[in-house]
């Protein structure tokens, strides 16, 4: 067994661990809440370690796809031929970074869910199924399993939000689930078309990419099918105007679900656009990218402006997510190295930043039972740590140098100016509006006179502080020393078809 | 040659049926669940006797019936369905009837009808086999004779069933007039050689046959009987209706369309695609409004029939390889669908035995009162919707992919969109179970060990097929290749 294959088993472990834990939890009595929590915390720590390992072990100068592992699953039966469907795992630079993000956010999310009392066991079972789905989508190099894990990541959300959510939870849960699964119908149709057109009887992605390079997919076919992938994945990525599940879903979702969902799940959508859209159908991508650019820019501006007018913490973050995912789409649409690098960096940056924001909102809401900005005032006096963490997250949000947001957005702006200067300018405008809504929130909520009813608010608990510091460290790492990130991304992104340097 | 050894497994099944009828005649006060267990034992013997036929040289009974791997596949499926349904009926029927011998006897006979439908290679034999299954079902649906809904269901089913049989017979007679033969081979040859002046007759004959079998598998717009029959029938018979009669219908359709009518595919494929599109869309859209579980399952199964008809349309549009691959995937999907349906009904019957409530709202809070049953129901509904880890995901994915041809991408897309619609009403059921607290007075309960165990085994089967479909897919592939060794795909009509 070669070293690379041995590393493939690291991926397999990372993928299987949450599923094994979920299956084990089924047999733990629901009353044993501490056992459930400890098991989940151990699992989260292991996953964090494995994710960090995957990221570090990914060789910046090596092959684009590393740690490959292939288990034949179904082959040579019916229409399936050699390697028809195989559990083909592997990471490239993009998915290595996304793996790291998943590890970090899942760890923080688990810690935050520590205080959950209602049906704790069920919550963690669903959560780990969701996390397994996320890892699986990032690792999968087979269309069948890509879709398998993609659906696996989306469906538990219905129960997670419906059972443990707040404000209008049933509505939010149903809307979110239906919109996301509706999007996946587009992906499904795209898969049928691509696999049929290739006629190779295999779902293996590298095989299909190779077939695409040899010209199996005609330009017209690519132009016709790319929108299915782009819109299907775009729904999950918060593509305007299909973003409307995001504010409602986030408002209803419980804290740790919001963290994982906004932090990681929305990235699956952008990741899918790269994996399926750009990599399988490069000509289609080139043709449609201007449209994606326009939608991304509108989303960035619309999200920022909408956030400016909202009064609910979670709605602000929901719209701000739409805005930031708009930046990701702008970055992808540039189809040049620096812009796409920025897009992937932004996926990571927004992931940790938004996870932190939702963590803090949850910590406040659990005590205050309101999320209306105007109810608050001067809480820096009673919750200093909370305010410090929120300010860090907020500054990362507006792109202050030294934090991850700056690194990511800077790359995107440079990339956008190289290809579409006007849209680069509009993107910067959106970032400026972000500064406005963040600073407004700081002023209204954190400073000024303390309202007497909030005198008894407690600062964040030690467990939450651990989770928050992990997220802050990640933001600082990317903001101050981004070479480890960009070095890993560059070869992968340059290797994508149709990407200019 | 009359080779009477071809049907040894069915002799066992008939023998069990007669023995069970006799047992109740001799001991009228026998405990009715003992009859259920006897049926189950008979079904197991039937299944075991069918095993040696796997990979056996195909047998032919006077050109009327063929026993090949395709027949064997449905034999095993039929025996397994009868086994599960018999066990599902044990408590349910004991509490509701005083005589059950006919019930279990007809269950076995209906299963034999299913096998003969899959074996028929001649139209009249196919028709008689179809009626054997249908007549068993007419009685079984109305078996709760003191229940007015059951009576209504049976009557509607008989009337509409007779109507559809008439159409089928009319279609058969037109085809006979056209080709001078009722065997599939003869029809294929006759259709290949017919001149262009007989187009109209061919189209009318084939359309009538499609309408006739469409009735039997409850394809829209011929589905009107299904919701009423499902609602009125005893619950285990609802399970039998939605598994055995569907599987049997598709067995017949597959052999008929690949063996005979494929020669004239140009005449019917567009109609078949339209039938598939209408069936899946109508089934799923109407299912949304249902408040009764049995009716919900009825419409959801109509939607499923629509997905399966996509394969038949693909047989018409694709080349021989596509036809074979799509048929293999259909057989795989049938197994996944059967396991999911039986799992769903084992949980529903366990719930019904306790509460006597078959409305969707009656499932309120089941996750609190009986989390295991809630899990089984969720798993089977998710399997219908095609969500990962459960059979439906893999089998539906493979089936749609195998049916994708250049002309049918729209239909496959529509099927994918319909899966999404179906998720909505499945989620509405889940919502009752997981999001709401149970009604006052309902406390935690345990399902009977038999039903609980059965549900558990079927759940494992559901996950097994979903996670590792290779063995089932290989079996389906082998079964279908038997079909295509004698198929008429080589014959093409030259207009």
C-alpha cells in the first residue's frame, strides 16, 4: 500500500467516523445526555484533527488530486461498465481547504450545542449525518456519490430546523428544504445528461473530465447543460434571486445548525459549481459566466442593502451571507487564477466568520430571547468578551486587513478588475455597504447607555469561548499568513480547464 | 412438449393454498393466525423450491409459458411478498374476521397469478394469468365484509377491472386479426411483415392493450380505482396490491413489449412517454392533498408507476442495449420499491393495530410513542422520495440514468422534478411524527415482536439495497438477459 493510498484511508476515516458515531448514538438511551455529548465532542475533536491533517498533508507542489482511494461499488452490470460507480475519494487544493473549514466549524458547532437539552441524542444523530454528507461531497470523485452525499447533507436540515428551531420554524424548515432539494433536481438532470452524453457507462469524475477534454461534450451541449448545474448548486450557494431560503432558514435554525449551514453547507453549492460546472463543462462555464457574474454582483449588492435595513441579528447575518456568497460567485465568474483563488478563500473566510457570528447571536439570544437590534444598547459593559469577538467577526466581514475577509476579498477584487472592471467597482461598493451595516450594529447594540433590563446578561461561557477562539484564530491565520492557503489552491485552480492565470 | 416439471414451485404453492382451505374446513375454530403462519411456511417452501431454477436452462411450455431467469426472478419476488403479507395479516385478520382460510388461500393463488404473468409468452395465457391475480384481489379487497368501505372498494375494483379486461381483450383480438397469432413470437413476426395499410388497426390494438395493462398497474388516467381500493382493502392487502400487482403488471408489460410490440415501437412509444408523464405528475400532485394514509400511499404508488413507465418508453426509443439496460434497472427498482412498501406497511399495521387510526394526523407524535416505527416509516418514505442510504436512491438513480436517451431527457427531467414534489408530502407525514407532540392519552408502546421484527428486517434490507445494490442489480441483469435472448429486438418493421 503506497503512502498516497494510505492517506486515502484518512479520507475514508474522516467520512465514516461521523456516520459510525451517528449509528452508535442510535443505540445510546436518549436519557444519557452527557454520554451523547462526550461522544460527540470526542468525534468532533477527532474530525478537527483529521481535517487539519488532510489540509497540511496536501502537498502544495504535488498532483492536483491527492490521497486518492477507489473502492469499486457497482461495475460491469447493466449499463455500468468498468468503474461504473466507485467510492472514489480524493482531495484537490480546493476540497482540502474546505475539509479544514468543515472540521473547524463542526467542532465549534458541537461545542455550542453542548447546552442543548431537548432531544439531545436525535439532534446529534442528524448533525453527524449532515457532517458526513458535507465531507463526502468534498471528497467524492464520483458523480453518483457526489450526489449521494450532497442530498445527505441537505435533508437532515428539515428536522434540525423543524424540531429545534425558533421563529416560524416549520415555515423556514419547509421552505429551505424544498428550495435546496428543488435545486438538486437540476443537478440530477445535469448528471443524467452528462453521463448519457459521455456514453462511458461510468460516473467516475476524473474519467468524465478526461472525456470532456477529448471533446465528447459539444459546445452546444455544454451551453445547454451548464445552467442545470449552476442553478442547481447555485440555490445552495445563495445565488440571487434563489437566495430567499437563506434569511428565513437562518432565522429559524438553532445556533449550531446556522453555524454549520451558513459556515459549510452554502459552500457545497459554490464547490458544486466548480466541480460539476467548470470542471465537466468548461465551454458552458465560459459562455454563462457573465450571467453568473451579474447575478453574483446583484446578490452582493442586494444582500448588503437588505442587511442594512434589517433589525433582526439573524436576518442581518442571513442577508450578509447572501452578499458574501455573491462575492464568491463574482470570484468564480472571473475564471482567472487570482479571482478564483479569492472565491475559494472567501468560502473559507465567510465560513469561519459567519459561524462565529451565529455562535455569538445564539449566545445572546439564549439569554435575551430577542434578536431585535433596537432592544439592545451598551451591552459591551456586561458582555465584554462577546463584544470583542463580535467586533472581530464584524471587521473580518467588512474586510479589515489582517483578517481573513481582507485576503479573500482583495483577491476577488483584483481578479474582477482584470476581467470586468465595472463589476469589480460594484463589488467594492457592496463591501463598503457591509461596513455600513456592521458599524451601525456596533453603535446601536454594543455601545451607548446600557438598558437596565440587560444588566444581568452573562458573558459567553468557557465552552463557547473555546469555540469562538478557534474560529478567530482561523480568521487571523488566513488574514496574516495566507501563503499556506494560496500555495495549495494555486496548482489546483490553474489546472482547472478554461482558467487563465 | 409438455414438461410438467417446469412449475414445481407453483405446485407447492397451490398445494399450500388447498391445504389451508382444507384446514379451516376440518377445524373451523382454528386460530386464524396459525393459518397465516402456515401460509408463510408454504411461501418459504415455494421460494426454496424456486431457487434451483436460477440459471437453469430456459424451459418452454408449449409456447405458452416460459420459465427462464426472468420468471424465476418474479417467482422469488412473489414468494417473498406472499410471505411478508401473510405475516403482516396474522394479527390484523385475526381481530377482524371469523374465517380466514380463503383469505390466505387466495393470497397464495394471487402470488401464482403473478408468476404466471411473468412467464406468459402468449397473449391469452397472459390474459388468464392476469385475471387469476385480479380475481384473487377482487375478493381480498372486499374481504372485510362488514366494513362498508371494503365492500365499496371491491365493487369499484371489479367493475373497473372488468371494463379494463374488456379493453385488453379487444386489443388482443385486433392484434390477432392483424398478425394471425397470439404468441409473442408470432405477433412480432406478423407486425414486422405487415404492410402500411394496417397502421390504424395496429395503433388501435396496441393502444387498447396499453390501456388495459395501464388499468392493472393503475397508470393515470386509468388510476381511478386505485385510491378507493387501497383505502377500503384490509391494510395487508393494500400492501399486496401496491407490490405484487404492480410487479406482476410490469413483468407482463416487459415480456410483451420487448418480446412482441417492440417491433412496432414507433407506433406506441410517444403514447407510452405521455402516459408516464401524466401518471407521475397526476399521482404526485394529487397525493399532496390527501389526509388519509392509505390514499396517500395509493397516489404515491401511482407516481412510482409513472417512474417505471419511463423505462417502457425508453425501451421504445432506445436501441436494444438501452432496452436491456433500462429493463434491468426497472427490475432492480421494483425490488427496492417492494421492500420499501412492505417496510412501510409493516410499520403502519403495527401502528394501526394499536390505534385503529389510518389518517395522516393519526401519526402525530409517533417519534415519541414509538420511535422505531417512526424511523421505519421515515426510511421507507425517504426511499420512495429517493434519498440517500435507502434503496430508492440507488435504484431510482440507476433506473433514470439507464432510461436516459436523447429523446427522453425531458421525461427523465420531469421524473426527477416529480421526485422533488413527492418529497413535500412525505415531509408532511414526517412532520406529524417528529415535529408534534403525541395526542393526550397516547403513551409509549411496543409493537408486537412479529411486526417489529419484520419491520426491522425490511429496514435492513432497505439500507442494504441502498448501500450495496450490486447483488440485486446482477440478479436483475441476469433475469433481463433471459428476456432479451428471445426478444424481438432483432426484428424491425420496415414501413
